[in-house]
C-alpha cells in the first residue's frame, strides 16, 4: 500500500465513460492507497462531462474537479502534475478517462514502488486496433530520432511517478509543448530510468477519441520539431 497519491485524469468530452472510469478506479485506489485524490481535469469539454464530474465529486470526497479552457491532453497532464506537487502528493499516477486503463494492473505497479521512482505500463497488448498500436510504436521512434533517448512506449497514460522524479523536470516543460507528457517520459528515462510493467490496453468504453488516426502524422512532425528544439 502506498500513501498520498494523486491520480491525474485529463478529460475531454467523455460523458459516456467518465462515471464508469471513476467507479471502477475508486475501489481499487481505496484498496491499495492511503490519502488518495482523483483529480479530474476537464479540458474545456463541450458535452455534459463537467456536470457528470461535479456529480461524482459530490458522491466521492476523494474526487477533485479542475475546470479549465481547452489546451490539449499533454498540457492538461502537465497541469495535473504541477497541482499534485503543489498539494503535497508523494506519488502521481496518470490515467486516461476513456476506460482503456485497466485497474487490474495497478497492483503490479505499486508492488515495485519501493524499488523504483518511475514505473510505466507497457502496452504489450492493445485491444483498440492495429492502427493505434502502430501509432504508439511510431511515436517512440520519432521520439528517439529527435532526442537520442529510447522510450518503449513514450505516450502511455498508465504511469506511476514519485514526486522526486517530477520535481526536477516539471519546470522544463514549455507551456507551448503540445504532447508534453512525451517530453516528461523522455526526461524521466534520461534522469531516472523507467521501470516497465506489461499491461493490456483495453478498447474505449464509449465515445470516440479526440485525435483521429489520420491526424497523427501532423502531430508526429510537430512533436519531432518540438523535441529537436528542446534541450534534453
């Protein structure tokens, strides 16, 4: 069991899945953690996500809502990391809000928390289709060519990080860096090393992804340029 953990969950237009995700993760966190907070960061959703999030916060005292203008997934994650550190979290755990992050693997991550400061899930199996699997591999290669740092699954949302592995890098994340959670993974791999735990990444519980597969080429080239321009 680990203490004082913040779960950072960026949310954009997830009215279909948000209740399911919070209600499957809440008992798992209660079983495994002391003093946990589920931080739901509403990234300018245009559907009923915010009202659903507020209802969940009224039901579960551990749920905290941050309502913010849309800045994209990466910058929303970075904001969540910063808030967790400011509020005194010892551990930060990031998941997505679409139901793809399976709670059953969480025990495997926290089992290694006494030995490692940075523990990521490696999506050894993906149930959301070959296109998404291919994109995640391409992201890792783009990241390597831009930085010289190999990260097995650079954009995975299933990541457990000790505060000491975030405090020394969070100020290095530019506010205009689009996929900033990828930059975080590069810096953590370089500074601390990442311990990997195999997970199965589920298909979405509902709704549709905000970033379509055909737009990943554009995002990939932007990522490459931003990584090249960043001092790693």
